[in-house]
C-alpha cells in the first residue's frame, strides 16, 4: 500500500538591507516580478547600475502586492510572500 504524502512549500523570507546595492534581477526576484519587467515606473529604480536597498524597501512598504514580514531596528526588512 502506497502512502500519499504532501510536500509543503515553505516560503523562504528574503532579507533586504537598506545600505546594500542590488542588481535589477535581484530586485525583480525580491518584488516577485517576471524576468523582463521594467522597473522604470517604480521610484528610485530607474536608470542604469544598481538599486539601493532603501528604494526597494520604500517600494515594498507602499506596494500592496508584496507582503513585508518584519522590519528590524537596523532598517532591514524581510519579504515573506506575494
């Protein structure tokens, strides 16, 4: 007799540090966006080069699509799920 076991997916929290610089692909994965999505309409994310963590955190706190788990005293934020 076979046992049917369910795999439970555990949502892994992502840490976003305000002083760190992130690449556009890292920001897309944090914000749960698809690979080709443009970031130009999001404040602080336009232009070339890396994006500051503070701009990512500011967007996370105003966006309704991404759930922010916890904010630490250092300013670091955990992103839990969409």
